[in-house]
C-alpha cells in the first residue's frame, strides 16, 4: 500500500501526534513512510491485518513451533551499545533461541507518546530493522498506538517471536539434573551497568557498553556440537543470580557456584562497587547460561569459545542436590554464601 | 513454578510497585499468584522464556501459519460491554480470523503503571482468561514490565496471535474485484460510541454497549459455507469508512456504498449526532466486513445470519472500477458523497 500524501512526514523535525494512532490517514502515512520501508518484506508489504508465514509442509517433520514475547520499556531509549529497537529484537530472538528454536518471524507493536520526535523514532526503527536482518528474522506484522503526553514515556515496544525447533531438541529450565555443569557464555552484568551508568550520568575511565546481541548463532553452533545440552537461559532482568534461582526452582535442584570462575569485566566490577550493586544481579542481554551433563564439559567450552560471542565462556558451577533449591557460591575468599533471588534492590526499566 | 511466599499478594488492596517489574522475587510472585492461575495451560505452566506450541506434524498438510499483533491502550480500561483484557483477546483473535486462520495461541505482554491496583489487574486478567477460553485460544507465554507513575496509564496490553490457515483459503485486502459485493456482519460504531460516551460521562436512554467479541466462529461458518469469500476485515480504528478505504487502496478498486443499507443502531446514530461523529468512522470490535463475488450474495447473507453474531448482517455495497480508489456512498436522500479516510477527527485510544 504505497500512497502519495500531500506532504511527506517531516522525519527531521516532525513529531508524533494523536492522529498517528487514530487509524486514519495519518496512521497509514506513518506506516507507509516510516515503518514499511525499514522492515520491508513480502508479508508486511501486503498490508493486511496479519501475516501469512510459511507453508508448514516446508518445515522438518516433527519440528515444533516456539513462541516468546517481551515488552520493552528500557530507559533511556538510547544507551552505549544499543537502543530500545535493537534490544526489542535481541530480547525476543534470544527467548526463542534459548528454547532451542531457530527464530524466524517477529511481530512488533509500538506504544508511542504524543510529541515523540520522528527523527528518534526513525533511529529506533532503523536499528530494529538492522538487528532483525542480522538475526535472520523478518518483522512480518505490527501495530502502532499513540497515547497522550504524560501517559507513556517516548516509546514502548512489544515484540513476539515465532521460531522452529528441530525434532529431538528438548530444552527447558526444568531439565537440570544433579551432577550437571553450569556455564555462562561471557562476562555478566554489562547491560545492566551500562544502563545504570547512563541513567546516573556516570563517566567511567573505560566506557561500559551493553552486551545486547542476538544469540541464535552461538546457540545453533552449541546445539550442533553438544545435543545433550539440557538448559539454556538468557540472564536478563535479575541477572545471573535470579535466573539461576529460577532454574533451581523449576528443576527442583540446588546450584553451587564458584565466584572466582564467574567472568566479570573489571570496569563492570568497579562500577558495581561504586553503585552499590552486585554484578550477579545486573542484567545481561547477550549472554546465555548453559547447563549440560558434566561429561560434555570440554565439548561445551570448545563450542562456546569457537564462536566470537563465546570467547570468554566459562564453567561457573554445578547442579547439586538441595531440597531448598538454593543457589550457593564459594566466594573468592573461600567462604560460602547463599545467592538469593533479587529482592530489595530495584533495577527497573533495564530492558 | 509454584512457590510459597512469606505473604501472598494482597489482591484486594495491594498495588503494583516497581519491584514487580524488576525480574526478581516480586515479579515471580505476581506471575505465580495472579497471571498463572488465570491463564493456566501446559505451555505456560513450564515457566520457560517461551512456549512450545504444537507438533507441526499434527496440522493439515499445506496449512499455513498466520500471525497478528495489537497493542491495546483503550481508555477507560473498563467500559460497557467489556474491558481492556477481553478487548486484547478479541482484537488479536479477530485479526487472525480475518486472515482465514483458526486462532490457536496468544502471547500477552503487560506494561503496568506503578500504583495500579491489583484488584483491577485481576479483573482484567480474569476477563482475558474468560475471553481466551471462549475463543478456544491458549495464552501460552507472556511478559510483564512496570513503569513509574506518570510514565504509563494503568495497563497497556500487547497481544500476538498465531493461527493455522487451512489449505486453499486465500484472503487478503488486496483481493477485491470489480463486481464483488460488500457486506457487514452487524450494526457499526457500537464500540467507538460506547467508549466515547463513557469517556464523556454521557448517559443515554438506552445504554450503548461495545460489540467487542471474538469473530472466529462466525468466520469459520462463513468460510465453510462460502469458500469463494475474497476479503475479510474487521473495521476497528477508523471504522467502516477507513477500513473500506484501505481495502480500496490495497485492491486498486473503488467501492460504492448504499447508506440506507448500512446497519446502525438508533441509539448509536443518536449519540453520534449529539457527539458530532459519523458512525461510519466509529470503531467496531465485533464486526466483520465481507467481500465476495456477487453470485454468492444469498449464500453469504444466509451464512452470516445463521450465526448469532451475524443476525443483522447486510449487503451494503459493491466493488466498482475507479482509478482514484474512492469509497463513495449513495446517501439516504439520493445524493452521492465521497467517504474519505478518517482525517481531521481524532478518536484516540479507542482500542
């Protein structure tokens, strides 16, 4: 649906107004001039209320569909290493990928605040489009609503992903077994600390950059090399600590961590000390936790480290029996402490 | 993932706070005590980052997947005939259904404003769950974020639906052909006028109630009886007028309407006159526009009227040749006017 409007959108100085959400000509123009060119693909081009995906007959027999969704409300919208657009793609691509599926299709729904500059919206949309292209997914359908000034906060983006899981892959947070090993694909806490530093306008000697990235390639390589992997999970909100507690609860096990083995960048550790944070609770947006049988330790590390996103991968602990489903950690000084769920601290709007 | 928390959520007097979006224990408790019991199904119960849908092998050969998404920001959240929860299910179920697919799975992502009462959230979630049950779809995965007071407006809900389209069904807004007939399944404008009356605190003699409803049953019956149907579309934001303009542009045709044939409830017509609105631009949330070859007129009307949701269905016009892709209407007084896209008027946050 390409039309000629009397005046094109002023993408340099214009702003979103309530008519862009009213479903009439202004909404159509916003879609035609801003969203459609960025996300262009055959399904979207039809301009229907939804998208027709693939012929199921083309998928491997016994494959399964996987669906995941995320609302993104990160503040600020632009941060070192990314923005809400790329994050909205990476977050959902990763949720599909950790289910063992190849992400294929995304939907995107936008809630815009009246007065939001088109120029910023265009940056965000272009960044989403680039992230989707590089992750090999198509943004096939979407929706845009506008709320009055003071009833939103610039842009919120909900993305939903659908992917295809090959036959035989069986992953869940409930699959960890006593004796398994626990790995992380890289240093933890970069994303959370990058956002907080940005929010607090802190400048550190070495800038802290979000790890926001799509992990489907790393995960595909890992699963090809080590089909025995039992759990994959990306430690986003709540960080490594909270995600491991979730897995412990889902699987009905305990987890024993070795603090000295957990990779944390020196700049992130320093910033956390300054901000009074624990890097284990700071969100990652480009890391994956891997749990696999201990006999595959060497294979897992080799597969992760062979990928550019997994060079700093480490084995950080193991699954133990524990009726309380605690996550405990041997500290760098040789003591032991419980690593609880995120409770008192608040790290809101990190993603 | 069922856990025992020190104190259960106070669903009567409690309120959402920032910790419920931080991804830690409070987020887990909100999911466990409010969302999970309402939406309960095996995929959701696993507590993973996404949901595994069906075995593809179980679907008809040659079937296709359809995906649709909507952000819902309706204000007020509760209105005569529905609320944002039911609307979020109906809106997306209908977008999947008008693509000719049977809606199967929904994702739901919530953006909550700090301070929002749990009691209202529970009403909304229960209403979503009831709407999903009655539409035969499962809410299989979700996400919840919280924004600070003044950065949101109570609750926004984005839903994404995936459905399965049987082989041979081919529907699109681009398929209308000259000579085809245009039908609507019932009176138009009820939803939009119900919301506006509610917002303006207007009381009419006969209360105007939203038509919010899931249309998949009506549509399945119609397609079974009349497989020749070419276009289905639900006239939501922008109403019948704007949706017909979209179809005219997509298909490269004109549309000629007969005003006297378009069903509008007397109470809606009266309210529109009072509010200075045109019912043709007021949103419906439980009506479908049908375009089919003229030789099927009797079949279409019979199929629609045989269903409780289509008793007041009417043939309202036909597809004509028009290089300008205008929608024109013969008025009740015998004149002709152009029915343009929604432009000047603003009916924001209607869905």
